[in-house]
C-alpha cells in the first residue's frame, strides 16, 4: 500500500471538505445515515464473515465486534446525532482592536487530515467519520483486522452517502488491507497527518510510542478516584461511589480506587460495602478499610501496592483510608492518570482545594466520575477522552477537532 | 548531567508554582525584574566573557548575543510587561448544565513542565521565564553555548528574584553546561516534559525532528505572502507591501513573496518598485512582473522555482503576477508555510474568500503581515508564532501555555 499517496488523497479531501459550508456537511451526514440504514443487510453479512473468521478471540471482544439490526440502527442514529450538533466551524470570536487600529478576530478551522487507529468495534468507523466530516476534517480510518469486512461495508456506505450529495469522496478513507508497516508509515508521515488518535490497548499504544512522529492525542487510561471527605453526607457518598464503580465498570471513567477520610471509614463502608458485595464487586482494601468492611460483614482482600496503579476495568475496587484531604491529593497525584476525580463533601473549602489542585481532565464535586463523557457534559459525541493536556483535555468533541486562526480586518494599516 | 533528575525537580517546581495565586506569581515577576536591574553589572560582565570567547561567529549573531545597559533594562522591562498582563489562570467559563443537572465549567490550568531550546539571544532566557511563571508552568531553559555565561547570570538573577519572595526555586531551571546528548534526553523524556518549544535554525529543528518524543510546538518558518487583488487601491497596496518587506526584513512575519493580479501589475509595480529599489530590496520576478518593474525603471532578476519556497529573511523579494484570486490561493497553498498572508482589495467578496480559504495562523485584509505578533494583536508577549495548528496557531502568548480542565459541580448526581 502506498500510504503517502493515500495521504495525498486525504489532503485533497480535506481541502475540498473545508470549502463546504455547514449545511453541505450536514447534508453529507444525512446521506451517510440513510446509506447505512439502506445497506444494513450488506453490513450485517460482512459482519457475519468477520465473526465466522474470528475463532480465537475472547467473548468480550466478540461482543464488541458483533453487529445486529439494532446496533446498525444505532450507528445511523449516532451519525444523525452528530449532524444535529451546532457547526463548530461557525464560531467567530472578537478579540479586540490592536494598537494600530486593526480589528482582530478568531475563526475556527479544521485541523486537516486526522488518522484514527482503532481496534475491533465497527461502530467506531461510522462515528469517527461523522465527527470528522462535521468538523471539516478528512479522516483516514485504520480499524482492526478482526473487523475488516464490517469496516469495509460501513466504509462503502459512507462513500455512497458522500457520493449521493456530491461531497468529496476522499474526505473519508478506510485504510483496509493494511499491514503493520503501513500503520508505522502513517504514524511517521510528518506534515501529511495533522493528528493521530489511537484507540486501543497496550500493544497499539506501544506501537504509537515507537513510531509516531506526527501529533498524537491519546484516549488515555483512566485510573479514576472518588474521595469521600470528612464532611461528606454518607448516603450521597455511597450512592456516588456505587454508581462510579458499578454502573459500567469496563469504561475509562469508572472509579478504580475509593479514598475515604479515616474518620468516616466505618460509616461509609457500612453503607457502601454490602451494596458492592451484592453487586459482585471484589474489594482490595488497606488495613483500616478492610477492618471496616469486615465489621460490616463484607470480605475484602488486602490491597497490594500494584492495586493503586491498576485500571481494573472490571467489578474490582481498591479502597484506602487516608488521614486527610492532603493525603488524598497526594495519593491521586501519585497514582491518578489525569483522567477523572471526584470529591464528596459538604465542605466548600475542601471542595475548592480538591477542584483546584487535582490535575485531571475532569474534576467533580458531589457527582459520579461517570459524568466525564461528552454527551453527559453537554459537549456532544466524542472521539474519546484526552488526558494529555496539549490541545485537548477531556472529551474530544467536534470542537477539539478544530483550531482557531486569526483573521484581521484593516483599512490600510502598516506597522511603525 | 542527570536530565531525568533535573526534570523531577522541574515537576516539583511546577506543582509548587501551580499552588501560588496570581498575586504571588506577579510578586515573583516584580522581584525578578528588580534582580535583573540590580545585577546588571554582573550580567554585562558575563556577556563580555561570552563575546570574548565567540571569535568565530557572524556579525549578525554577535549583535544578537551582545547586551548593553539599555538591553538589560529592556529585559527587566519585558518581565514587567508580562507581569502587567491579566492572569491567564483566572479564566473560568460556564459551559452549561448537563442533562443530569450537573453544572459544567472550565477552568484554565498550566501545562506543567515546558522546555525551551533556543539559540544565542540571552534576553530569551528572562522573557521565557517570565511567560512561564505568569502562566504557572515550570520551565527548563536550554540556551546556546555561545550565550552560556550570559544565560547563567540571568538565571542567577531569576533565582534571586524567586528566592526574594519565597517562590519555588525549581520553577525555572537553566540547563547550562549541557551536551547534545542531554538535549536529546530532554526531547525524549515522555511524560516528564509536557511541551518543548524549539526556537532556532535548521540544525536545531533537525535535531528536534530526530529525537522528539514529547509534544513540540515549533516557532515555524514564515514564507509570508501579500496578494494585491484586481480591486486593490494602489497606494494602500504599495504601502502595505513596502511595510511588510522593509520594516524588519529579518523576522518571520516579513513578506517573502508578493503576488499581484495580472491586471494591476503595471500600476502596482510602478508605485512600489522604485520605493523598494531605493530601500535596497533585491527583486526576483516572474516575466510579467519583471517587465512591469523594468518599465518603471527598476531592475529585477528572473525568479527561479526555488524563490517561491525561500524564506529570505533579508531585503530580497519574490514577485509574481497571477491570473486571478484562485491562482493566488493556489500559489499560497503550494508555497506558504501556514504563517501569515494578507490580501489588499476593496472587494469584500474576494477578501472573504481569501480570509476563509488561506490556511495560515493569521490572515489579514488590508493590513501588513507584520501585525502577526502577540503585542500588535493585543495578545501580549509571546514565545513565538506557532504554525502547527495543534494546541496553538499563531502567537503563543501566556494563554497558549495553559489548557482547560473541566470542573463539575453536583448535588449528588449519579448516572442512570
């Protein structure tokens, strides 16, 4: 595969797409959603081929790979939801008047060519195409080998949608039948790829670390914390911690470690421990919280040092008693991954310190960590959660797929 | 040199600095400006050592390296100007209410540890320290070998200023006596350096390309264009083009190529050509504009293909007649470096197309390219001009040295 030739096509696609107005980009999204619905049968047949070929994958991976009618309808709906968002490229900001009298403004523009390297979920193919079209970017989509047929069928539907309204075909390129070397070439294509967003496990991230010479924003690992302060209301603390762990344990904004102020360990764990046990949560606790759990009739393993640095992504929770807010902040600084942290407290001073000092893409006061999500925050659909601070910190919605250029209006001003 | 140990110090400095409020950071800047003034003699003595040792450098480089009393006073003044800017970390934005009822806001936070790798101008040492302190970031400063004594003396003044007000000493680290290998280690220190800003020539940039694994924002090359449209007012066009080329030809926002609509070539070059000739500008012109220049009594060399891709940084200008706005846009897309472009026209439709379609950090209508500068645009002092689109596009002022985290206020909300 000639990756550079493919990226030249994507660049042409980006230029053509950037010239379309918001209505034309929305029309393309409508046509893509229609094409996905119209081609549901073909997409499901392609998916069945992928499933038949995938004999050696885990049940969890198989479930993520599997499409059915409802899931295909969900993909089309997700494209329409992106279409319904405001146009990020319509944003204009007045900055002010320069000292020479020039009028200074900012205008939002696309990043250019975005590459997404991801693993087996075929819905990502359509959702990423929708987000990049909405934001005026061309996209190169490199999905996993396991989903190759599904991705190709969805890519065909996207292409049909673009063609139906005369939108540039090169705006969305599904890079199928590509080798590891092709991905390495993509990651190294300085000046031709404006951003790579990798979405996947450790193997993919290691490959990105090794080969990336273009800008990368990682959908980062989430070791998320809830800290229950001395001044917490116990019922609220138990509800938030339970929700943060149990609502959907396999996702990045689920809580992995619960920190409890030493004075409240008994009360909090008496309220929360039995609920976690009923929900099947395995507990890894330090001595003080383990004693409190056992007093509440809940068994727990002794936590090891490694537990504080583990993203369980499962019904497993590390629990630790801390002496005070400072100790909680220190624990989070040492073990957090800049993703999400929540404090439960009625003490505004403690909350303000926590919100100010915790370095995470999203910090919350009296709310579940599960709210660090584009939809829940009112930011719209997203590409993932950035924990990198550069360019995007938190959910990468369509706005984070753009940048601002300066647009200056003069009347003949020159610099003196 | 143990670069990783030095970066650990910088991380501690960043954490300590981030806990200071704006008034405390401003007090540190005042103290640094005072210390630079108080130590002017020591700084000049160190600079004299550098000048004496630098026997084999060009006159231009020697001038950039040289300090005198006025220049030292200018450095202190620049620090006070940064101090006088608004605190970028005071910014709070209301995003809205999430569907669960949570209140969603954004709050500006520092990036963390910033490294600046630069060449012989010693004033950069103090100015970069001021910008990073203002924005709550720790900085590692790696200047050129030629300025080592000057940088150390300025670094001592910065340290004295920090100490005078009890600000964290590790917030500003001058990485002197460092080898090329040390710089390579710095560029590769993933997770320990949040941003590297290189400022220098091709050799430095090549080193960055080879070794950087941490995020980089380049102060990019400026091949800047002025396009004089068919509907331009000739006097205004000549004034803007003259200013863009001659006002300060050695800087990145100076014009390198003038594009003129074919219908106006004679009129524009009759007005502009003699002024450029008097100013000593050497002209490299395509056949049509060369003929027009010669008709105005101005001699020009024939432009070569390479001229369209050259950042002259000197009193040299490439001139080209173009058939229309589309041809001008095509030329800029092919040869521009995403830095600065200006259109001179009375035609609002042509201006809007130019402002919309040119992909550059700053696009101007009826104003000189020289305005792409933080101070002139009202953005304050800057680290340079980013042409990279990711994170910053245009002048990197204190705001671009920060990011925003999400701060969420709840009343016990959980996700359902």
